[in-house]
C-alpha cells in the first residue's frame, strides 16, 4: 500500500510537471502568461528544462535519495514561486489552491519515499 501511495502521488506530480514544461515551451497563452507575471523569457525555458530533469530524477528508482531530495526541493520552490507570482499578479485564488494541493502531494510523495526505502 505504501508503494502505491508513493507512486500515485509521484506520478501525479510528474504528469503535472511534464504538462507544465510542455506548455512553457509550446503553448502561446502560457508563454504570454509567464511574461505577464514579469519573468524573462529565458527563465521560462530554464524552468521547463528543470521540471523535466526533476521528473527524470523522481521517476528513476536507481537514483539516490539524496538527488531525489534536491529534486523535491526544486519542485517545492517551483510551486512556492508560482504561488507568490500569481498572488502578486492578483490571479484567481484557484491557481493558489491548485499549487497548495500540489505541494501537499509533493510532501506525501516525499514522506512515502522515505517509508518505502527504510
């Protein structure tokens, strides 16, 4: 059961990150949205690449927990940055709620990673 919880939460986070990275690169509305938040264009590309790297690290069982911890930290920073940017931009509260839910799933994934690796 613990492995199921780990893989489900990690899978949801990974799917979201891949979808987000894809939209950062290919979706005109997202590209314009990132610009309207005040971020430079190169930052959008950097975030997309880092999200893909995080997914690879989180989903590859052979990668050490130490590297996974760095990936978890980076992903948490993505979500926190998104919350701050969207609140400052006065975007709908639903965006903040979604990011908070994703942070919750990230925490559960991390907790269960440690439970199944002990």
